[in-house]
């Protein structure tokens, strides 16, 4: 679509009313009245003309409804163009939040501009899915080398800084294009100038063809366009419990000398009631008759301390999304703890590996620690990574036979920059300990000044939205609840009088609201005294814990996605009782444990 066609489509509704985009509200209203009288179907007597007039009348009516809406057209009518004026028909397809209507014109314009940028990026991603990566290795061993290893003239700070050099540099870029719903093609280019290896220094250019025969079966073919021409084929089969992949790589020019390099992988979920997975990979290479065998065990354990039940979800309930709820203030209350163990059998490269990671969902932060013990020695790695909607930042520290390595990663819009810095060629544990302090300090400062304030702001926005919905007098749900409570008032009063006369169960106060009330959650408690009193029968109340309490007649959910409590203060046998009952715990009144001493 050309820019002229796009502009014509954007101003189409103005053209329907035969008005310029700068038209005022009065001009739009007057033109609508004129055209609606001309094209009103009831004004036509010929059936053929009536059908045409009906189509035009609906078109005119739609144009008027859009352009006369101050939000959908312009907050200050003709001075600031918003939604339709800014995005055209595309803006009418999106459901805009009620919060946007309360913003001023400049804020709305900023939101629409950002949406336009994001939408353009989404279109580009869906068309080509570009991915880029730049790796720049730095040798900084001269900075921290001991004096004995340095020449006398190189002991000054300036000489140490001059000794820092770039050890490697590489660029990688790929694009992927979908031909149809099942087939896609891609191109990957990679270059690493300055390397001593001929293949890497020259660079590679490969093409990939991927076809999905079924939701479970996928075939992928890859070919290198530059010398040496390498061809590989990979097929994958996966279902809900198992996954198997076979990959074979061959150089056609030497196929009669070297057999194909083949890799076979198999993974399986080990238990029905657990997320634990086991996998094995065997790789055959011409130089190793026995090949390379890798075995691993992966066990994630989700946790959610914001839940009133205070238990970890497993199975299907592990796939929860905290974006629908307020979460915790600190951001550390929900996430996934993962243990993994690995064993590699490959001659002198044989090793065992253990890894522990914890992912805090609310903060989008992952912390990982791993240790690897082999015949050549031991290696340790610590990693921290934060992932946003468009940006990701990671840092890691490793120490092993190759020395002490500090690594930084930055990703933005699928473009990644990697900076590995070699601090020492030796296995220096003291240096590694001091090096860990650098990313740890950065992580602590980032959490205190960026992540924690952002978490609080997200939580405050959630409760503000819930509070506004709760106080909305025009809410159909609230009118329905108020009508229900009104119907329950008489039976509740009869129950209360009957219970009070015999010293039975009398509900003094009952509220239903967020489980952890704080400053942000103020004003979200719902008074459910009348509905709860209406449930009293023979001095008892019982509500099953298998259903949420928001389904009880006269109850409703003041904050969807947020853990909630029912707080009840009641009298039984003329003695005060108090209870706080989580949402999915049965309500049983009275109980001796509720007695206030």
C-alpha cells in the first residue's frame, strides 16, 4: 500500500461526510443531519433505491459515531488528533483502556505514538523475524596481572590499560520468513574476522528450510552456501510427554572419508504429577568411535507465596500468569525454583554438572549458579538476568581452567550485544570473589532504584483500576449486587433476630477483600455482612472451599487475580469471635479457634 493510499484510507470517514480532517464538532453534526435526511431509507419509495440508501445511511452513521466521540477523534476536538486522526481505521480495532480516556491530550498523543511504533515493529517481526548478535571479546588480563608477571616498565596504571585489547569479534544476523502456516525459510550470516581458523575468519552463510508436517512432527534442512559446503538435516517429534530429535551433518566433498556427524536426543516428562524431565543426547563424531553421551535431569518447582493457601502449584496450575494480579510489593513472592543435574561421558572431557536457578516472575529476574567438575578441573558460574518486554540485560562471572571471565549481555528488539572480558588466564578464586561483587552491586542498586519502584507502581496501578471499577456507580454488576443485597436484607434481619434471641450466631461485620491490605489496596474491601448473615441456619454457616467466595449471592470480586480473605467478626453464645478465611478455604462458623480471648 502506497503512502497516498494509506492517507486516503486514514481519512475515509471524513470523506464519507465530505469534510476535511480539521472539521469542528458543529460541522460534523450539521453535515450528519443533512446527509442522514437525504439517505434515510424511509425517505425512499423505490425498493432498489431503498437498499442503496440503507447501505449509505449505515456508513454515514458509523462515520458520525466515530468522529463525534471526543476520545476516538480528538480530546480538544480539532486541535489534537487522536486515535482515528492519528492511527486511522487501525485505531478503531483496538480496545483502549478506560484509563486512557482520563489522560490529557499530550499524554494520549504520546501513548498513540508509542503504539504506532510498537505496531510497526510487530509487523516487521511477523514478516522477517530479524535476529542480530555482536560479540566483542576483550582481553583485560594486563589490568590485574601480578607485578612478577609484568615487565618493570609495564607496572604503571597507564601501561596496564594499554595492555587491554580486543581478543575476538564476531557478527551474526538471521531472518526468517514464513511461506505459509507450515513452511518457513531463513538465512543466517556469520563473520568472525581476525580468527586464526580459516572457516570462521572467512565467515559462513547458511540457509534453512523448515516444514511442519503436523503439530508433532517437524523437519528442518540447513545448507551452507560458502566453502566448505555443509548440509544438515534435523527431524523432531514431540507430544505432551516425550520429545525426540535426530540430526545428521555431512560435508558432501568428504562424505566417502568421514561418515555423517549424528546426534540423537530424547526427552521425557518423568512423572504425571510433577514437572521433572529427563533427557539424553548421544553424538557420534568420526574422531570418537564411542561418541559423546549427555544425560540430564531437570526439575522446576513453581512457588507463589502471595497465595493465601501458601502452597506451590504443580501440574496444569503451574502455568499461571501474574500479569492479571497485583503481586507482592517486594517482587520476590512468586517464581520458579529449578534444579538440574547433568553427566557427560566423552573421554577427557567427561564431567558432572549441577545447576540451580530461581526466576522471580514479578521482577522478571533470573539468578543462576552452576558448578562443573571434570577430569581437567572444576568450573563455577554465577549469572543474573533481567528480561523486559523489549530489553534484556544479563551479567555472569565464571572461573575455571580458562581463567576468570566476566560477561555482559544486552538485548534490545531481538538484537544482542555480548561483551566477554577475560580478567585472568589463571584459576584465581580470590579474583573471582571480588569480580562477583561488581554484578552483585549492580543488581542490588538496580533492584532498589529501578525494579522495586516499578513493581510498586504496577501494583498501585492495578489497585487503582480495581478501586475505580469498584466505585463506578454505573457498573451493571454493582447494581445487580446492590439489588441482591436489598433482597437479602429481610431474611438476614429475621435470621439475626432469631439468633440473637437464643444467643446463637450473629454476624457483626463481614468484609471480603485483598488478603494483604496495604496502602495500595485501601478501599477495596466489600461489605458482605448482610449476605453472610442470610446464610446462617441453625446457628451455623458452611461454604465449600472448592468454589471462590465471589460466587456467593451478594458477593463479588473487588480485585480479580488478587488473593482475597473473608474477614468475619461475629457473636456466638454472647462471646466475641473473629476469623480470617482465605478464598479457597471452607467457611465454617462458629469455631472454637475463632474465639477472641
